[in-house]
C-alpha cells in the first residue's frame, strides 16, 4: 500500500471549510463566552499547565480548531459531541491529561488520531514536540491537514494509513506513543512496540479498575506506572504508562 503522508498542502483533501460559515464566526457573543470558558479550562490545576504555556495563544488556537471542526463535523462526523464547549471539556481537557505520562518526549506517535486527540492538544501545549498523527480514514486526515495548515503547526506529520503499514523510517523513532480510545490494551501495545525507542513509553488512559488480562506473554512492555487523573466532569481515570523491557 502506498503510504500517504501530508505536510500542510491544502490540495490533498476535500475542503469542507469552503463556502460555509461556522457558528463561531456568526456569533461574536458565543466566541467571547467560549474564550472565557477555554481559559478557565486551561487554568484547571488538574492539567498542571501553570506558566509552562501561553494560555492566550492556546485559546486562540483552540478557537481556530473549533471553527474548522464546526464546518467539517456534519460532513464526516469527527466527534459525537456537537457543542463546542463540550468538545473542549471532554476532548481537549482529556488529551492534555496525557502530559503527565509523556515524560520528556521529543517525538510523539499518535495512533488512530481521528480528530487529532490527543496529538493536537499535546502539540499546542508543547510547540517543540514533533508529532506524527496516523489515521486510516482519509477524510479525517484531510481534516487534520486543514488544522495543521490553518494553525501553522510545524513538525507535524499526517499519515493516511494503518499503523501496521508504516515504513522502516518510523521504527524505533518515538519516545512516546499514545492512543485515545482503547478496547484491548494488549493489542495496542503490540501495535506500538515496533515504533518505540528503547527507552520509550506507551501512554493509554483507562478506567481506574482496569487490569491487564492475566497470562499475557510475549509483549516486551511492562506497565511501570499508573497515574490517577480526573476528567473535566469529575470521573476518575488513570494513565497507564508502559515502558520497554528490551534486551
């Protein structure tokens, strides 16, 4: 299969942003209220952003993301949520929780990125992070391409393919690999392992009572940390951090 990798070129995708005004553009009052809500979310102590980021800049970038999302979502169903504030609370807040498990990553591989979670919010919080977003759905990678172009995000690679088909240049390249929604953790670990550096880690968010099935053999990854986190709505979760035990 031909590997399709996009680098901010608008002609590679259908542009659902054309000839359509988003709700945010047509409602200045909504924009003002939403900006205040986003700033409040970014200042939540559960994220631990403090003075590490510029909240005004990230707020502006999230507003840009929402404007594009609002135009595309009815066409390709990026998120089940239709309300912009709910998207920020659930997806942006939830994605930024991953920072607690990443360590000092320079290269991040986000598998099954969908609408860009958690990869895009992590990039906004750490502009120096090199991010590779992988999704097998071409329309979703078209959306991600538009996001990267409009937000002018450097060092973001968008790949329209299954992660199993990534070339040798991606092997042992990443300090961190993330998954947003996970059913079988052991399957995700097997997918991620070839792309991890020898000191790399996989970060997955799960419900607090989740435990790996017993008797799992053959995966060179161990869960060496479970970090309790709490979602915006107050639900308890945990970040599971898997590290390599390569020989």
